[in-house]
C-alpha cells in the first residue's frame, strides 16, 4: 500500500501540470483579452495607454511565454492579481469565495448523503412495492430536471408566489452581518456582558444565513440525492441476492446484522467513487446553482472571471478544483481498500 501511495502522489505533479497547461491555453485562446473591458469602460484611454497595458499584462507575448511566467510565480505562491478586484487572485478566491462555497456544498452533500443512502437501501429491500416505485419515480424526476430550471421554480414558488417566504437569493439580508467581537469588547469591559451581546447578535445572523441557504441547498442536494439513491439501490439489489448473503440468513443471523454487516459493506463500495468525485464538483460551487441564486461562491467566481477575462482568478479556481479531483480520486481508491478487504494495492 505504501509504494502505491507514493506512486500515486508522484503522479499528481505531472497531472496537475498538464491540466494547468490545457486550462491556461484555453483561457488564452478565448476571444478577447483583459484590456477589452477597460477599453469599453473608459473611452478616454489613448492608444499609448492601451499599449502600456498590453505590455504590462504581457499580452504582446505568445500564450506559452505568458504561461511560463505565470507558472514560475505560481510555484512560489504568487498567482497574480485580480484585475477586477485589485487584490491577489488567491486571496480573493480563498478568503471571499471559498468559505461561501464550503457552506453551501458541505450542507448540500450532508443532506444528500443523509437521505440518499438509507432511501436507496430501503428501496432495494422493498423491491417492487409501492414505496420502491415512488422512490424510483422521484429519482427519475430528480436526475431529469435541469438544476437551473429547478432553481427558478423554487424561487418563483417560495420567493414570489408566497411573497418572500424565503429569500430569492444572495448570502444575507442587507444590514445583518456576523457580530464583531472587537467592536463588542470596545463597548463593554464586562466579559459576561460581552458574551451575552455576542450571542444576542449571533442568533439573528445564523437564522438569516440559514434562510438564505434553504433554496440553493434544496436545488443542489436534490440532484445529488436522486443520483446517489439510484446507485445505492442498484448496488444493494446486486449484493442482497449473492450467495454469502443467503448463507448469512441461513445461519440464523438477524436481518439487521445481515444487511448492515454483510451486504451494506460491499454494496456501498461501488458508489464511493461517485461520492468522492461529487465532492470536488460541489466544491466548484455548482456554477448554475450559484448563478441562479446569486450566491457569491467559487462557481460564480469562475463564471464571472471567464466572462470578464480575469484570467488569474479563473486559473486559481480551476486549478484548485483540478487538484481536489486528483486528490479525491486517490482517497476513493484508499477507501475501496478499507471497505473491501479483498482489494490490495501493490
């Protein structure tokens, strides 16, 4: 196992390097450049100004020359500035966008797993019953509905039809923000009074953030839930009819022990890869979900940076997601060996 892990870890470097070349080339070959938006937004720019900007951004060089300059700085932790926001691209992505994506994605993944795994197991154990048909029906609906359409329907129903029962989008209500401990301690020197003020301000903030989370989490988790339930049901159906499960029942073991100790351990192995690869996809912020609900996460940052030719933000975001995919592929292989003792990596 150790030699296998070493080989896989060494493979990450050339894999990520190849991905970076392809991503940078595609962004560089995209029509337009970072100067276009400046030119359109400031008609007073002279040709001399444009030439200076072209030279500053290195746009007078071929894309592969610019890539090597970017790579030499990136390996030192400098991913360049964000032209739109006037700060380092890495700081913008990891400080202002990634935490919001983590909040949305982790919540959606947790709810999807909490519902999909037991629902798939129960549906398989109750095959050809009304419950099984109902679950299958909703699964097909879930995997068939485009997520942007589902998001718009949720907004119409809960934010328009029911007169803003839930917020239509955004991260929080204007005027409601996280309590500032420094500001609170500046108001009072009494520690217990400061704690009381902090808690009193924290409650409305958490409630408001939870209300804004409901619709995007519902849209994002429903697609994952439907897919994972189908795979869990199919895998469980395949396992419960195998000889070793029938033998376990014949030995007089309780049905709960047969299902959870013998069948489930092997049935869950095939969907480990599906779940592992869904995590980086969710970490990308589910571009459509974040765009529909105006959620300021990493997915929306990728979309906006590509449209505005803010290449450094796009590169940081896309490379981070690529690295996550490579790492979670490795973790999925390790999880296989942990779940199924028959699997050995040499």
